[in-house]
C-alpha cells in the first residue's frame, strides 16, 4: 500500500514540476521576445520599477 501511495505522490510531483517548467519556458520566451522588440531598455524598466518600489517602501516605513 505504501509503495502505491509513494508512486502516486511521485506522479503528482512530476506533474507539478512539468507545469512549473512550462511556465518558466513561457516566461523566458516572453522575455526574449520583449528583448528582441525593445532591446536592453526592458532591463532599465525593471530596475526603475524596483527602485520605485524600494523608495515607496522606505517612505512608508518612515511614516
């Protein structure tokens, strides 16, 4: 009985890993497409967003 449960659990883990892998592949394709379209500016946008969020969090912490 335990072997069957372990096998079923392993199958569930494999399915979830497959879903995560698919998401990573899709995200990578999207990132590469954006890079092809906009070049390195996509990274500048990401950094600017991170800096804005960090600044907003620091401002809230001071209040």
